[in-house]
C-alpha cells in the first residue's frame, strides 16, 4: 500500500485527533513537530496551529510545556468518538421513517444551510423530494431522540421533524434505494480487509512507518463510521457492519498504543 499518495492531513485535525485519541494525552511542541514531519507538515505550520488551538480554547498549556485538550476540546473529542457507542443505540426497524421537512427554512442564510446539510448527513438523512429528507426509524430514542440530535448538530429548530409510514409502493421503493449509491456492503468488506492486512503488517514496520500507517488507515475508517447511516436490514448488511466496527475498535486501540510509543520515544 502506498500511503505517500494519501492526502496530507490538516495540522489542526491531526493534532486534535491525537490529543483526543485517549484520556489525559499530553504532547509538547517538539513531539507535535515530529508528528507533523511524518506527514510533510512544516514546523512553522505546527507551531502556528498549536497557538491557534490554544487561542480557540481547544487545548491548554500545562506544566513542563506540554499541551492537552481543554474542557472544550474534550467535548469535541467525545463527539468524534461517539461512533464507538452508536451500534448500541439501534433497534429493529418497523418499516417507518423519520422525516425532516425544510421547506419553511430561509434559503438566504448560507451558514445555516451548511449547518443543516452537515447535521442531516451526520444522522444519515437522504433527500426524498425537494425539502423532504428521511431515514429509517431504527434509533432507540425514536423520533424524539433524532430530533434532539439534529438540533444539537446544528439543524435549524424551524425544521419539522416527525415520523411517517404507509408510503405508497412507488415512494417506498424510492426511499429504500436512497442509500444504494454508498455501496455500504463493499465499503465494509474492503474496510475489513484493509484493517486485517494492516494489523498483520504493523508489528514488522519501523515505528515511524507504523505510526503513519495507523493514522492514515485509522482516520479513513473513522470517517466512514462517523458518516455511516447505520441502516437496518434489509437496507444494509448489519452483520458485516458489526464486524467492520469491531475491527475498527481493535485497530483504534492498536493505533493508540503505537502513537503512545512514538510520542514518548524521546
């Protein structure tokens, strides 16, 4: 696998992800610079990023010149790691849907429109028709839980969120196909293979190479899980998804150990 062809990570995302990978992680500026060097990020870029993260109150400087996540940064990290618990919050699907109606929202507020789109994507909603989005109602909190989550993620509170069922056959067929383009079964299968192959390879790699590979592959897997729509059967292969998520958890743990060794080698 040619990891050097991967897109260079953004310094802000890289540092926050590493500091938030486990509780009580600390990293000094020199270690942060070494992390950046793994991915071709300049020392100046890393140091400026540390200053900006501190100004944004996402990290704080503690004794001996070490940085750690602030309370605000810890809340951010918990949101990112929510994927570890998502599968627990699912229940059997009763063929009903959660609907979001956005026709009442103004189109002129571009920032709010972006927030709406991001929130809908994070909860796995897809557009059925103009201003109507939906997903299967298979979260244990039901429509109330999804509504609260959407609002917390930034969806305008003027949007209508409710449940619906008994679509006619044409609408039902269209709704059932809205996630087909994601090719989730192939994503889970290929993701499992990539992680299993890397787990075999990592112990034999030099520490720097293992550190970089664990980040690249782990970050790609976490992206897939954060944006996974968590569909029920028959819209997704639930057993394959559970296997993939189990492997990602194992890989995340292995990666955290590798990064701990890398950050503490000097």
